[in-house]
C-alpha cells in the first residue's frame, strides 16, 4: 500500500517491473532451451555489443543524429507554422485543411520517394523523421494557440491590451503545454521515422546494421540494436519531459 | 471602441437637473442592443435606464437571457449599443475607459503558469504601469482580499473561493474607478458564496469603488446592492430599479428580517415567480 502512495515506492515498482521482464526473458530462454538465433538470452545480447566489427558506437551516433536532427527541424518548423497561423487567419483557413490531408499520408510510404530525391544517407533519413514528427507538433501547437477563454479576451480588451500583449502574455505561454504534448508524440514518431529510413536505404546506422546482421542470423546483435534504438527514443522523450518539467507549471500540463 | 460611451470631460455641462453633488457616475437612458447573426435578430437588452452614483454597489439581477451580461459588456466598452445614451464619468469623477475598468468573471480566469501575485499584476503590465509600485500595491490588495501568504503560490494550489479572491485583487490593481462583476460567485458552493458576499461588501467599503454586480441570485442581489436593477427576459428589458434601504455593514441575519423579504418578493413578482 505504501508503495503505491509514495513517489519512491512507485519508482521502485517501475524498476522492479523492468527487472522482472529481464528475469522472465532469461528464464524463458534458459528453461525453454530456445535456440540463440530465435531468441538470445540477455547475456548473449549484451555479448553482441563487444563485436567490434559492428561499429556500435558510430552506428548509434548516426541514428541519433538522424533522430535529433529531424526532430529539431520538426520542432522549429512545426511551431513556426503554428505561429504563422495565429497571425493570419486566412493562411490558417487555407493551409490547415491541407495539412490535415497531408498528415493522412503514411509518411513511411514516402520513403522510396525521399531516397529518389535525396539519395542515401543521414539527410534523407532525417527528412523521414522530420516528415513524420512535424505534424503532431504543428497541429497541437496550433490548437493550443487557439484555445483562449473568451472572458480572458474580454479582460484584455477592456484594458485596451494590444494584440502583441495578448500573444506574449496569454496565448504563447498558454500554448506551451500543448507544444510539449505534441513534442512527446513526435519524439516516438521521429525514432520510427529514422529507422524506417535506414531500412529503406542507408549505408550506416542501427537500422542498417539490423539488416546486415539479419543476413547472418546474428539475432543477439538484432536484439541489441533494438535495445539501443529504444534507449535513443527514451533519451529524447526524457529530454522533452525534463524541459516540460522546467517550463510548464504542474497544473497546466496536458497529459 | 464605442463612440457612444463617452467619458465626461471635466468641463462638460451637467445634465439637466443634476448638480455636481448629485451627479451620477454612470448614466444610462433607454439603452437597447440587438444582436444580428445573418438575417436573425435577437434583442439582447432594451429600456435600460438607470443611474449609478459614485461609490455605489448596484446589483443587476435577472434570469439568463435578460441581458444583464450584455449590459455589463456595454459598460465595459466591449459591445456597442444601438439606441439610448451611455455616459460614464462625471466632473468630480472623470472616467478613462482604457484604464478605469476592472472586471471579474464567473471563472477566476487566473493564468495557470503565473504565481498569484503575477496574476494580480497582469492588468498593470497590460497598462504599462510602474511595476515596483504595482507590486507593492498587489501585496496590499492580496492582504485586502485575505490572501496574505498566497503571493507565490500557483492558482491550482488555491481553492475556488480563494482563486476568486485573487481575481478580485487583480480587478483592483490598476485602481479603476469602476469594477464590473459578472456572476463572480456563481460557481462557488453556497457557504463559500455567502462568505464571499460578506467579503465583497468589506472590500467594497474599504476600496470605495463603484461596483456593478451581475447575478441571478435574488437574495444575493438584495444583500449586496445599495440599488437593485431588475431585468426580465422575453423580450429582454429592464423592469425595475430601486434602492435597498438596509443599513451597512450588512449582516447575514438581515436576510431573515421582514424588510429583506419585502425586497426579494418584489423581485420574484417581477420575474413572474409569485
């Protein structure tokens, strides 16, 4: 009971759940005598990290660059476009329906096109991450900027507050929780985007590495790659959470 | 914003029959307003004729659709009106529509990301007042509304009643001559509401502001108002305007007195509820 009510208790339970999964994984492989190429044990997976040929560090760095690059660009473009929309209602009315339609395109389907346009490499994969991450940021930010209490608007008007004051003192800080909500969704999508990009065409990165070791049935290395990709995603998500914690008051956060 | 709402210039002639000593702070005569959407017309208020003296607390009471909020927005300069005269301010009490209005709404509308004191300071920021002096005044006002110690809290840390106190402090920060309140206690529970009524009367006395208070609570209107203006719907119009001769300071047990009942019955009758 105490575990549920204290912060430390909940933290302990969370760690315990992860450790239990590891244990279950280990026991399943060990007791079930599952072949290594089907499912390696946690130990075998860790051992794959020491195969120098795989260039884990440089491949991880490449994938991280793609994810963070595409994500940062999505953040800048998404927020800027949303801001543009609040300043021009015409532009918003013109562009928003179009963007909703574009959002419906499965971005993964653009992969082959992106390769045609930008060739192989870090840049096209960043574009893949960007194209998939930009929409949630743009759409939630635009929504956040639009959400303003009519009475609050009256309060500002009764004091002859300027459009700029309304924007800087009320709209922008009010939209910040929405920006973060969009950023969290986008963080998960950006990772998927970068990896899909690497699957489709690449000569570096963790996704590329996975395709290489698949040929030799080095399942432990594939497991390790998945774990590293997940850790990259967690790093990005954690960073967003940290920033949200610093900049958004508890009660204002959008879950 | 609305040319018909005029701030009386200090040298403006007095309206007929009123000397400087008795000149009203707000003068409304035959005010009406029609909302148009497409070809549909909706009469939001009509026949509104009443004066508010400087330092008076006037309660506008009526059911929803009677035009009380519309009237408040006309006074705030947020809406224009179609007919009649609206004059705010007098020789003795000149009125600047840009900085002499404080507003309190049904919801506290505090900015979640600002501490209480910074919420109170919002109008001062919008008006570009000197901030050091405003900050000192904000502390005094928070003390006035009973929120000493809550300066650095965030809105979510306060109860609904306390948030509304902060909203009242915010409405006073720029020292407006007129405070407009639109059902400010409508969202509070009954006990908190009674308590806030007493608090408001105290704040009103101490601040000396002219207050126009919109409510659909009949006994709240009688309890708070030095004057009550009754509005009725269908069509929206002003139906009555009378002074409340109950002594100040008002106490809750006045509500059980006969005179209180006379006033509330008068309003119930106008609203067709008796």
